[in-house]
C-alpha cells in the first residue's frame, strides 16, 4: 500500500539532493575547489591576503582593500578573513608548511617573532623595501624595533594598539574630574586613580569604572602588565627559558587591583567582555579599561565619551601594554622578485590609507600620517598617540604573545585575584608553577 | 543492523529463489555501495588516528613539517605526571558525573509522563526535543546571557522568589561547572527523552492491562513492567550519555574558556591548548591517546555488560 508514492518521493528526494550536490561542485569550480584538488595555484595576477580583522576594523580594512583594488586593476586582490587567535595562526602556519601560503598576511608583532623563529616568514631586505618608502624612518621606532627578530626585519608594522583609558565625559564632568579646558585631570598615582573612581561611582550610582574579568584572560593581563611594567618589572627573559617575575612588584600591583575591585567595589568583580562594554555605554560605569579598538562600539552607541592614555599609576618610566598589527610575507620558495614588489606596493597602499585605519583607534605606525595635522584632528583617537614609543610588548618566548597560553596563565590568575577568589601571594605562586612548565619545555618552534 | 533489515524486507518475494551466486553478487554490491563511505572513513578517521598514534611518540610541532625528533614514551610520561593533565581529566569526569544521572533520570521521567498522555503528545515531544537541535554556539550564548551577573534573567527570577544573593554562576570556581552542567542538561535532554519514548512504545499495552486486571497499582506496574522492559534502552542511553559527556568541549570552551582560573578546563580543551596554542602536537597526541583509552574502557564495559545481558535474557 502506497509503496509507489513512497519510493517515488524518495527517488525525487535523492534526485534533488544530487542536483544540489552537483550544483555545489559546479560553483565550486569557480572558487578554487577544483584548482585546489588539481594542485594548480590561483591565476598569476591574484594577490592573496589573509587577515584576522573583524568588527569595525574589518569594515575599514575592506574599504582600504577596495581602494587598492580600484587603483590596481591588473591585480585581483583575494582577501580572506579568519577569526583571530588560534584559528588564524594555526591556519597560517599550516598553509605555509603545506607550501600554499597567502602572498601577504596580517600578524601581531608578538606572533610574527614566533613565526619568524619557526622559519615560516621571509626576511625582508632594506634594499628592496627602500624604493617603496618602507624604511625605518617612516615607522614608529618602537614598533619597527619589535618587527625585527634576531636582528632581521620580518614584518612591516601597521599600527600600535595599547591599553587605553576610556571615560564618560558626562560622568567625569559631574564628578569634577575635568579641568577648565574640559580635559581629564591627571590621575598618575594610585590615590588619584582611586579617588577618581570613587567620585565617578557616586555619580553613576553603580560603579566608578569597569574592566572585563569573566571568561577573559587577555584584559586582566593587559591591566596587570601595564601597572607591573610601570614598576619596571619583566616576566620572562632569555626567550622564555627564565622566569624573572618580581614577586614584590607583582604583589604590589595585584594588591592594588584587588583593592579597587574586590575590596572597594569601585569596579564590578564579575563582568564579562560584552557586559563591560554595555556597563560603560549605558553609563553604569564612568571609566573603562581596554585596548583602543572599542572606540567603534562607543561611537556606534553614541555614548558621550573620550579616551586618553592609561595613567602612569606607579609613576616610574611610563609604560603600557600593547601589541601591533603588521604585514608579513609567509615563506614561499616559489615567490619571484616581481611578486614581492607587487606585495610591497600593496603594503604601501595600505599604509597610505592610515587615515582610514586610524579611525579604529589604533595608533598608525606610518609616521607621515602619525605626525600629520589630519591625525591630530582625529579625536579622541589621537589623544594617546604619545604612548606609541613607550609601549611594552609581551616578553619574547615561544609561548607568549597575543592569544598565547602565557597570557592565559597570567590573566586567569589575575582575574581570580581581582574577583577576590585568590590572594595575591597564591596567584603569584600559581603563575610561577604554571610558567615553569613552559620555561622547562624545549621550544617546539 | 540496517544492512540486514533492508534485503529481508525488499527481497521477501524472491527470498526462496536466491542462489548462493546471487547472494555473492549482492554482497559485492553492498561493498560497492559502502565504498565511498569506507574511503572517507579510511582517509579522515582511520588514517589520522594511526598518524596520531605515531605522532604521540615524537616531538611533533605545529610550526614544522614532519614528525620531529623521536621522543619515545616521554610525551606519555610527561602527561601522566602533569598536574594540569590530571586536573583536566578530573574536570571531564566531574562533568560526566554531574550530567549523566540527571540526563538519564529526567529523560525517563519526562518520557513516562509524555507516554501517558492521551492527547497532545506531539507537543511535549517537540518541546522536550527542541533544545537539542540548537547549535552549541547559540546555546552557549543564550545561557551566558541568562547567567550574566546582576542583569541576567536567572538573577532576576531568583530575586523574585526571594533569593537576593544568587551564586556568581560562571565566574565562581565552585559554581562554574555546575552552571555549565545545568545548561547542558536542558540542551541535550531531548535525545535521551526520544530514545526512552521509543522504548516505552515498544512495551505491549496488554501487559499493563493484564497487570491492572490482577490488581497491580500504577507504581507496581512501573517497577515490575516499565523499568525492567526498558533495561536495554537504559543501557544504551547510559553509555551514549557517558561518552557524550566525556566529549565535553564546546560549552565549556564557549562559556568559560576553561576558567575561572582553569577550574573547568576539560581534557579536550587541554589537548586543544597544548596542540594549537602551544604548537606541541606530539604531546597533544599523547594526551588524546590516553583520553581515548578512557573512552575505550567505558565502551568495553558497556559491550560486555550488554552481551551478558543478552545471554541472560
């Protein structure tokens, strides 16, 4: 009974599925599926470019790519965006090992040095870069320096993105924290920062400031390391084989953080990344501490806010945690000189569009723009441009850098201290024992 | 199972006439039909697994091609003496212990309840199964919002019933695992529920009629008929659930990243961290082989238990 109609519908279903599959195969032909299977590379005039830029950065990067494309019609730019962190760096490494690397890729400078050590990046020769203006004198010296590994240049910096201090102008004004010209008063001491947060808390009725803690190890690390660097400390030395954590300095910083958050409740002790931006944009907190990239979020929410350099709380030589985006050339034995020049032209075009890029809050590494009046007018993004040469990158090691387990180990312990779940001393011994495992492991790079 | 069922159903008319040669042809056709799958199975499961076994004896790195230097049993001894490995193993076991009993018991209770309904059964089947089709990423996002301190719905609901200082769900090391387990129970209950519901519908109604004629109460019927006849379903549900729980990665990775301060990091995330974040793929392979042994042990226990059960029945 009814078997005919059953088998008929099943057959139709299979037929439909087959058509869909075939359709996929045909459209796949155009997008490199077949070329990939056959081992044939993309056409010669294609420039493949990988990056990890999402959100507002992603939108601005696409605008920059489009401008490049319009100006260079003979080149077909093929940009691939992958989600940042492990998914990106893993694919970049494996594509390079598999001899199918992109022509040019974005890398954090802290990660570029690891890739360079692994022999996955091509060294860049000053002589071939000079015709494109890609010389040391045109870049933020601190970033240019970090772009070198073992004395060789491997990356072209695009920007520097430090930890910065966001503040709500409405809250700061009511709390009496603005001077006569409307700028934030100097908060360069533990007492001044504590007092400002206390005053802001009175105004908001909730919290003085906010920083992401839950399910986030990078942000706690950024705040801790900035304060710790201001005391002159380092965590790793000798390429990560030695742990040089200064217990007294670390304890001083951790105690200060715990005091502000868990003890005084000036900042919430339990809030995740999204929650932190929401609390700031809705006015439940007057200050917010994060990398410069959240500028787009608060411009979108139309919050009355401004940004400034993270204060020099401990008053030593100014230091602030940062990383940089940079362009790298993954190793490709088949790459010709003509191809390299095409890539350098592309990089130069991106740098020439630094005015677009800087809208995302990052301090452009390209000095011709960084020192221009146009950048000065870009507020609040240019307020903290002075820190570009005082930033500290993670101490070099095969296990450090943005998205690394070094930052996870440190950040998790710092977050536990901030939330009042762990004493500073316990956190320090926790950090030491976990880092020791890495310091004693032979580098896989 | 299904390969047996299809020829007997389709070939009922010709079954008598089937010659040995024809049967051989059918066997060949069967292999032919299975070949594409077998090829993929070999290429993407057996092959990589064997490669993983080999890799676990080498210092393989994500940053270098090839296997790297021979490490002997170093990777294994390092994993077995690493406190991080054992704490991750414990978190995986803890998650399994927290999720398996409720996922079996609640699924059974809900299935019995739904089975008893005279009408509207489809509605409850849909309601209880629906969360299961939600992708892990969406589920993690929704539950993270529910658990958000102060502004999350859980805290709102709890304060409405007088609990004004609720636990700090995902951020308290003592509560984080419980919170993830709770979300998981809601999320995956539907699968066990459907298995139980199918098992219940297999039980002949006449048994219950006979029992009630003999004066058995509802409770006695449940204890003497329903539960014993569901024994094989329970065995299946239990082993599938234990294996599913041991595979925990998605929810924890998305909701806590293994935190606060590594207090929820399961073994699979440990493998992910050392393999992808630290580039040490050889060591990661050794850790996953040890974990594979645990899953294998669980499966073997079920295999022998169900075999003796079948012999007994």
